[in-house]
C-alpha cells in the first residue's frame, strides 16, 4: 500500500501475514534513494513473517513533499520526518536505517527512545569524511561519476554496479536503480560531513544491531566497526555483499539475520 500527497511523506506499507507481531518495523533509506529501496524484497519478506512493515521516503525523496527545496533540507529535517512518521504509528517501531538513514536514526535517538534499532551499512557517528576519502583513493572514478547525481545527471551503469553491488546483478536491475536514483541535499551532505554529527553520549540506547557488508565500497567494514565501537557494541560483517544488500541476489541473507535478531529480542 502506498500513501502520499503533496504535503505529506510517501509511506509504503505491507500488512502482516497471519497473527501480527507486537512491534512494527520502519525502514529508512539512504542518500539518493527512497522508500522504493525496501519495497522489492524487504517489506514483503518481513510482512510475511508477521510484522507490520513500513518504509518512508524522507522529504525531497521519492513522492514525498519538499522536492523543490531539496538542497535546503538538513539532517534535522530528516529527523523531523522520522519523528512525524513515528508519532503517527499506534505502536513505536523498531527502526532500520540504511547508510544515511542510519545516521538520521542516530540523530533521532538523541531526542527520543525506541524499542530497538538496526544500523545497516550506516554512516558512522564520525561522519562521511572517512568513507569519502576511502572512495576517493580506492575508486576515484566511481566517486566522480556518482557526483553526477547531485547535479541531476545519471551515473554510468558500471559505476552504480561498483558502488552498490558485489554480487552479479542484471543490467535491468542497474537500470532500475539509475531510474530511481535522485539528487541528494547538499546541506544534508555537509551535515553528515561534520556540521551535524551524532553524539553517542547523548543518545538513548535501545537494543541495537550493527550490520555491515564485507565488500561495501561506500561504507567499508572499518566504518561499521567505528559505529559499533562508538556504542560499545559488537558488529557483524556479512560476507559476499555490497552496499545495497537489500537488492542483491542473496538479499535474504541480511534480511534473515535482522529477522533472527528481532525475534531474539521479542519484537
């Protein structure tokens, strides 16, 4: 089910199969993306296991409000989006944040509690600088090509493949990603680069799962380790996966690990 108007946020929802589990799930996408990222596999997978599963497109993304003001949107605006969606849910959810969505989730935890949180290939509390430098020195051509998106252009399919995927994927999937990808707010990028970083000492600390991907070109395992160390938590690195692990052929590996953790926590 899809819901959005010109003054609201796009929310994709899947109702649970069978007896619903007690705690709903809310998925938050990363930069240049939208709720569509979760709709192909994750929303139906988790709904099939009994969870109310929803995904939001942050302001300026997907069919949500604010596209005309995208470059003026800050990380705090995205946090306000998360606050708004959660306030409209009858039960507070476990939030799963991917990449930039993980940083938005961390900022939200500075002000409010949640039953649980999953940081999936998340921007660490230290921000984007380390990951950007890693990409600059390891794959400069990918960084240059992906920057075309900021100006509204389209990157090359090979750059998308190298940035997002490790497993073999079809050209059809790459085309689908390129058609959905969109510019990101430069203000939000600056916020994530140092101007509005998470402060772990001020955060609420719900049960939290920190996951990364062994072959992530954008948020490499060392960045995931930094995130976990900031919270005094263990982390897990999924082998044979890239950044967009929810779209790779073996997408169910990460989904099942999240589901196992949710069940172990009683969600």
